[in-house]
C-alpha cells in the first residue's frame, strides 16, 4: 500500500541535496500543486 507521501510527494518533486541542505523542487505542471501547498501551511 502506497502512502500519501510516496504517491504525491516523491512523484511530484525532485529532491536536491547540497552540502548542508535538502531542497524539494516541486514541478510547475504538478496537477495537485494547490492542494500540496495548502497541506504545508
């Protein structure tokens, strides 16, 4: 069973790791972008 995180976060975003930070870059064409942003707030 896929969790919400696996289904909606990892498919929607690209994880970018730098020396000290981890950044999640969300695609501009992601269809659930508004829902995703509301969940983060």
